[in-house]
C-alpha cells in the first residue's frame, strides 16, 4: 500500500510538473507566433487552438529549440532592437517539456483569451494609399518570385512621411516587402508594360533611400515627432515583394498607406557599407569578405539592414570608435535570405566622426550548403542574379538638421570612393550608387592624378585624389 501511494504521489508530481497548453503554452504561442500562425496569414497553419498546436507539439519543440522559429536572426548582445521576436531559454524549455509530456491541454479556466488582430490599416486610415497598378499573378509552384513594382507618387511638391504601412492583399503568398525611393526615373527603364520587373538581389538601380519594409508580424513604421521622412517631388516608389508559391495559382494587389506631417527638424542619411570584391571558388566553405567605411561626421544610427544572397552564412558588423571602443551593431550567425529584414535599434547608437564601420561576412560555396543555388557549386562573383553574391549593409542615420543631408551624402560618396580604390583600380567596378555624372568627373580626376600615366593610381596618387575630394567638400 505504501509503495502504491508513493507511485501515485510521484505520478501526480510528474503530472503537475508537465506544462499544459492552457496555462503555459498558449501565452507563448499567442504572444510570439499567432501574428503569422492564424487563418489568412502567410504561415502554413494556425496555432490559435489547442487542437492545432497539440498535433504539432513535437514540430514546435524542434523548430523553437533550433531557434528556426520565430524567425529572428540577430544574436543577443550584438545590438538591442525593437520588436525582437526571440524566445527565452525558459520559454523554449516549456515548449520542449510540453511536447515530451504528451502535450496535455490542462484546465480550460487557465486558458488566456485568444488575441484579436486589427483588420485593415493598423496605424489608422492613411492620408494616401498607393496600390499596385494591376493584380500580379503567381504560379502554383516553382521558385520564389522577387518582383519590383514601380509606383508613381505624382508629387508636385515635397512631402513628409509620418507613418508608413505596407498592406499585403494576399498574405498566403507575400513573404516580405521593401520600399525604395527613386527620384531618377531609373526604375521605369527596367519595368515592362505591367510596370514591374524581376529583381532578386536589389532594385537594380541606385536608390536614394529605403522608405520602409514589412515582414510577417511586423508593425507599421511611425516616425517620432520631428523625424518625418522627406520624399521629394518627382520621386517614384519601387516596391520589392518576395512571393512564395502556395501550391495553387494566386493573385495579389498589395498596397502602401502613408500619413503626412510637418517638415522634419532633424536630417536623415543613408550609409552603405559595400564590397564588390567577391570571388568565391567552388567548394570554398569559409570565404570571408571584409570591408568598411569611415563616418565623416557625428551621427546617430536608427537601424541597420544587412544583405547578401544564398551563400552567406555569418554576417557581422561592428563600429570601431576613434577612442578604440568597439560597438557591435549586428551579428547574424545563420543568415537566411528568405528571412532578411530591417533591424531598428531600441535606442539610437551614437557614432562620433571618424568611426570606422566594419563588415565581415562569411560564405559557404560548398556542396554541403543546402541553400547553394548551384549544384555542383560554381565560381561566384558580385552581382544581382540568384547565382551571384553581395556583401553590404545599409545604416539609417540621424543628422543634426535637414540642411546637413546633402553634404553628408556627398561626404559618404567620397568615403565610398576611397574604399573602392583600396581594392580596385577598375573604374567599371565603381559602386552603382555613384551616378553617371559623378563617374565621368571621377574619371577626369583619376587622369589628372595619374602622374606617371600608367592608367592606374598607386598608393600616393590615390591618397592625393581622396584628399583633394575631401577638401572640395569643406
């Protein structure tokens, strides 16, 4: 009898220790997963009910323990970001123990109220809505599609964007979206009669900025007071959408909503850390690209957007301050092109003049890389295509005043040219962000500073050219 009592007590203790859906698991799923895992969203199944979650308990435990889900790539301790979708170790252990214990439902009275999601515009009715000109048709099967849609704003004056919201019409197939600004009209030359064109790596031209982005679970971008984004008259929007086939033919006509406010009181700038010196031999599983750029004046960094293609696996960006301090900006140890995103800092990162922002990306071009688009592996260089690679990071920065923007971007251009000459003398390799007019002037300057007339610049000649360009900005 005593042994029986001990056995019953042990069983009751074990049962009490096993997490239940209603008390322990539902709060985790509702707060971290339901934004995507609900009817009509991009995730393949819902996790709102006990029945839906219980039959996938082992899958939930596996993907969360591997940190494959929720899809949040930035490593803790290397930048603190808004809206982080990272489960704690305790939450992961709870999901694991629940699955291992048979996924019990538990006391119905302990179940929290299921979340209610806002339908329509989450930030309220926008001042203006921009929609794709026509519905885009996506095949049932095949590879993911990356499509750029040119959306004329038809502005006759500058506007100041206070809030930005992307609204996917067909959430089953819209994986993520990024909105670029194009005041040059370059995107029109790339578009076909439908007003769109395929664009895997980037928009295919040098954008003046990134207006915003969206990924499942994302929230609308609302700018703080005095920080509205200036969009100049004549600017077009280029909406890049990543589509994922659902298994049946689909249509989509997504839209953008914007609210406008007063003129900003601070300036905004874009820093691009970029390398085109990419030459990855087939079979190389540890190819490293390093580059950087020097910040020409004091700035505060709002956010960072790292970017590469399918071969990248480890991406790290640090800021080396003039006093020797190193500030980690972001570290992604398991880059996945399908889950790229914009990372906005919880607090602005202050970088003084002379800070060196350094990028170090590692690539795997071996046959063991399941994301390698080529089988067998092939030699890979920089480029826009699926089988090419990139190594860049966009930094969105705040400047003291809007009047500082033009001079700052010119100074950043000089720093980009300086970095370019450290690795190449081939003028055809100049970054695409350098306009045709700037290229022409730079070629004349190169000829002027090529003192020995050998068709390239040595170290002393490069230094003289860069010093000259910097002096012109003062």
